[in-house]
C-alpha cells in the first residue's frame, strides 16, 4: 500500500508539473498560431513528456528500463483520450442539465471530473500500462562443484 501511495504522489507531482508547464507553453504558443493547432501540439508534446516521466519516476521503469517505447506511449495516450472524453462529457452533461451554468459551477464540475479521471488514469496506468515485466527464470550458475572435466 505504501508503494502505491508513493507512486500516486509521484503521479500527481509529475502530471501536475507537466500540466503547469504545458499551460504556460500554450499561452505562449497561442499568441503566435491558431489556438486549436497550438493546443494539439502542446497536448502531444506534454503527453509524450508525461509518459516518459511516469515511466522513469512514477512507476520507476516497471515496463522496462530506458525509454518508454511506443507500446507504452500508445497505451498511455489511450488512457489520456478516455480521460479527455470523460471530462468533456461531464461538462457537456452539465450544459444539458443546467442550460446556463455559471463559470464557478462549470469549473467545479470540470475539476471534479478531472480528479475522478486522474484517479482512474492512475489505476489504468499502474495495472495496464506500466506493469512490471515478468522476471525471466534465473539460469543456474555454474560453480566448481557443478563442472565436470572430461579428459
């Protein structure tokens, strides 16, 4: 349980750090190009960066050492897409339930949905994406006692 709590704290710090950095990058880029294009570029780059951080720090190389690899990046992107769909559905659902919600209510619904999506994403990443690789069976080591010399 302690290991999971530590991983969750690292998940929040890494993901939150990338979120803050990407928010700043989006503000800088949006002034120079179309917002939708800037958002797409920042989203792709921040997802790649977050996946690498989660691979190296949050889950400490559970899926193997070195770079995360395309398998890990594609699975991580799917969890992000699911989280995006969930938060978007929550805000659109609010618009259906309450035709003119105020900014505070909209933000509260979005943040609540983001929190739930973040927890679900952590669980999916931990169980499906950054799963520890099965250890290969250890080969018996040769020792002096185990070696026979033929003459």
